[in-house]
C-alpha cells in the first residue's frame, strides 16, 4: 500500500510493492515481536499465560469470522458451532481412535469447513438479515446434533474428555507448552489470512462484499467464492475448536454457545472488519477487558463490603458494556483504523499533511 | 506545703513511678491480640451471563454466610474468612484464568456456584494443585470418577433413576411405563439423557427428550410434543422461570392428569408467581428443606441471613447453597482441629471433607450426608414432596434411594 507515506518514499520494484514487511525497521520490529512471544512464558504468571492462550485461540476463530464477514460481506452468527464441529471431531478422533493430533487438527478444520459449506449454501440466494437467520440455524442444529442423537460418541450434554495434544514425542500438558503450540498456529493462521487478502481469491471476496452484482458482471463466480469464504472461515473455526479441545482437555456443548458466536462478531466490530489486524486487536481488547472486570468485582467488594457482591458484579458488567458502547460511538471503524491513523501520523510527523 | 511534706510527696511519686516501671517490665511486652492467618475460600459463580437470573443467588448466599461467620464467630476457629466471589459469566476461559489467579493468591478451598463451566475449566488442575472443591451444582460428571470435588446434591440424572425405581414399584400394567424428559437447556439440565441406559434397563420407555431453551417465553410447542408422545409420567429439570411457563401451559393444555415430577423447586418463588391450581399435584424430588418447613432450625436461620443481607422477599430462594457453605466451614474447622493453625492446607481440607459423616447442615439436608474418598456424592436419598393448591406441601415418599448413574454405567461398561 503506497498511501500515507512521506514524500520521496516509493517502491521501485514489484516485489517491494507486494512486500508485507517493507523496511529493515519493520523486520526488526517483527523479529522482536516474535522473540517477545517466545519469552512470554518466562515472565508472566500461569493466569496470564492462560489468558494469552485463550486470546490466541479466539484470534484464530475470529480470523474466520473476518474472512466470511469482513472480507466477503456474508454475515455469520454460528462461528461457535463451527468451532464445536472442529473440537468434537478432533476429540472423538484422538480419544476413541487414537488418531495423531496433527491429523485431528486438520480433519477438525476440514469437517468444520464442510459444515460451513452446507450452512453457507443459503448465502447464494439470501443476504443480510435472512442470511443471519440461516447461519443462526447452524448454531442450533449443530448443537442439537452434538447433544441428542449420539451421546455415546459425543458425550451428549456431559463433558467429553480429550487427550492432550502430542506432537513429535512432546505432550502439551503444561500451560507453557500449550501456549507455544497455540501461539505457533495462531501466528501461522494470521500469516495465511494476511496473504489470503492479497490473492486473487481475497480480491474476489472484497469485490463480492462491495457489490456482488458488479462482481458477477466482472466474471467472478459469486456462488463459488461465497462458499469458499464459508469453507475457509469455518475451517479456521474448526482449527480453533480443535486446539481449544486439546488445551482444555474437556469440552461440553455449553462452551460453544450462541453467546460466544455473538461475541466473535462483536470482537471484529471492535477490532475492525476487513483487516488482518482487526481480529487481533478486537480479541485482545475484549478479553483483557473481560479479565480486568473479573478482577474488579472482588476488588470493589473488598473496598465497599456494604454494597454487596451482586451490585459490584452488575456495576463492572455495566462498565464493560459502557466501554464497548463508547468505543463504537467514537471509533465505529474499529481499533485497526485507529492504529492506521496513529501510524500515518507517526510517519508524517511533524508534518501532518 | 513545707519542705518536709514536699520531700515525702516527691518520694511517694518516685516510688509509684519506679514501681510502675518495674511492674510494666515484669509484665513483658503488651503485644496486640494475635491475628490468625486468613482462610481464602473462593466462590466461582455466575452473577452475570445467561444463567445468572437462576443461579446468581448462590454467590450471594455464600457471601452472606461467610460475612455472618466473620461477624458472629470471628471466622472459623479464630481465622478470618476471606470469602471471594468471582463472577465467571458462564465462560470457561474466565473460570480458567480466575482459578489460576486464585491458586496463586492462596485459595484453600474452591466452590462452584451452579454452573458446570467451572468444573470443566478446573477439573484437570484441582488434584494436581491439591485444592478441594465443593460443587454447589447438580453435575454428575463432577462427582464421578471420584476426585477433589464433593457435593451434597443428588445429580439430576441420579434423581431420575431414583424416581424411575420408585415409580416402577406400583406399576401393574403389562406394558412398560412411558417417561417424557423435559429438560432445561443447561449442563445439569440436560444430564437426564445420560440416564437413559439405566431407565431402559429397568424397563422404562423414554418416549421423548425435549429441551427447553433458557430464554423461553412459551412452552406450548414443547408440551404439545410431550403430550403427543403419550407419557405415563414426566420428569423436568426446568429452572423457575421455565417451570412457571410450563405449569401454566400444562393447565391450559389439560395435562394435569399426567404425573409430573421436577428436580428442584423454589417453593416461595414458584407459589408467588404461579396460581395454586397450576402447581397443584406437582411433585418435587428434594434432598434439602424448603421455606414451608420453618420448624427446621436451619431454614429459619437461612431466612434470617437472607433478610439481613437486604435481598428481596422474606424467604431464601434455595436452601442447598447454604448447606454447601456449612459443609465447607465444617470441613475447614475439622481440618484446623486436626492439623493445627499453621498446617492448614488444601490436602487437610480434602481429607476432612472425605471424613464427613452424617452431616445434616442444621436440618437443611433431609437425609444426613456422608462422604469418603471413593464416595464424593453426599446424599443418596431424595424425598418426594407434592405441592397442593389448598394447603402446604406434603411428603409422599421418604428416603427414596438414588442409584449413582455414572458409577453404575462405568461398572456396566456402558
């Protein structure tokens, strides 16, 4: 992207134009960031390591929502259910049939992707609210299929125990080893999604999002690309579900609720749709805020014991909602947009134009 | 004053001063009263989130009880209780990180307030970290295989097994009795499905399994399907707002003749929301007392705490959570007595929980509860209590034994 750069800085080759990391300073920052990710377990408590691992899993799932909704413009309200498909596929394969983790991870993703294609079929005919209802149906139908018909396989409404992930002789049982596994996949997925947006497929998605009739007139196979977006989005949900199952080592249908699907959509709204950075910032913002309000309740109760724990719990939840509402009022394009503005100002400083 | 008198007076003052200095020195240092180490008990409960309207009272009652214990008794054996309430919002990730934080903060005992999420998030760590948990929820998976989780409840699937055995005793027809399961859409609510193998083994046809959403506003379609399945009896795990709708629709749809059993009831709450003719004949599978049993000392005590806590109504909505709080306090007290103030630990409390025998919680438990390391389900019996439109509830069956579904299932290789 050649915009918002100081005068005189331009690309001289196509390779430079296509590069994600453009300067030595950016390379340095990227390497420093990756090193930082590697050393996180040495510096943070188990509690915050658990938070970071959860954030990484959710980033993968929200990247999926971003592909479907942010890039391709197709609303999806069933992401948690697709995550459940990946989680249960992986749990059943590894727990009952002893399939190695890596295969479980891929099969979990593919199973969720195929489920996504089935529930994405209505997107060919309907859009907007109607498509939202169709994907909402996925949430309830998939959870029904997990709970009722085959409880002897899925565990029904109860927990399904999942063995820990094992890869190359390493068993990922501790918080820090799980962190490395999850973070590695999250970085890989982020790299994949970043590149997807720059490919022919990604441009087709964006064209469909902006105007599907015009896209079709330009020769884009709308049917194919919409289903491909659902497949990729749900594949990523499946990968996230599989990682979550092996990380928690117990899953139940209650962990893949409709509320979670709504939160996933909320996360890309807060982070910013249609950018790779959006899901990352959205998930980090919501999850960290969630942790802080969880801490704030007991802290407030200790300071004001006469108020009562129910009032303090309600107060912190209200403040959580208020922060999000204020945020959407003042920055409706998401945190990623704010970050872009900040970067531009920094690059052009002290000349603001 | 003459010089002689002045000297005598000064001598007397000097003697008094010297004497007081000597006495003070002999008395040793006057240290402030020794403050014992606080005991950190953590309630992981849903105060917000989808289940909060139904189970949000559990953390409130936990807070009330340990506030009372601190104010009236100075805590447990002189140790102040740090009663911490964590709002887990029905979210596994919050439960998991909160558990890790509380472990580092020195949590001695955890309590799960009603939602299964906490168990799911921490089940793999409790034994490893030696932190026992009191499960204040009807989750059968929390209790089998036995581990570091103890509960006074009979789980929802065990209850339906007990009900089925009791129902079969008076069954005289040649065909199998037909049972409809009307289940609330939450973890323990859907658990009766897990007992289907036992029910079928005992000769009962489960003709329909209907799941009622938490945010339901009308149960007509659910009850229509249940009625069409033609059951001989119905077992529900509906929460109070779902019960309210179902009982109203039951009368409207003329289903009063089908015997209808429920897993738990808030009698004061239900009778204030539903007309008497709508709950007439409804049978509760109870292991704890309720507000209509004011002659039980525990009930009036808990009602007093409820009113003192400034909550609405004159009766507590549920008497099982206080029983679990009492169990926690009792186990900690016995652990302190056994290992001493300095050596109190999660392991000592776990051992004390396992040694609990004939615990009644001031009469709140209708049958005394006992535990061992192999038996983490405290209650083995329920009572069948029928509600009436023109009088207080009556007990129609006492001491109905409840099979331990998951244990039997594992033993049967299912």
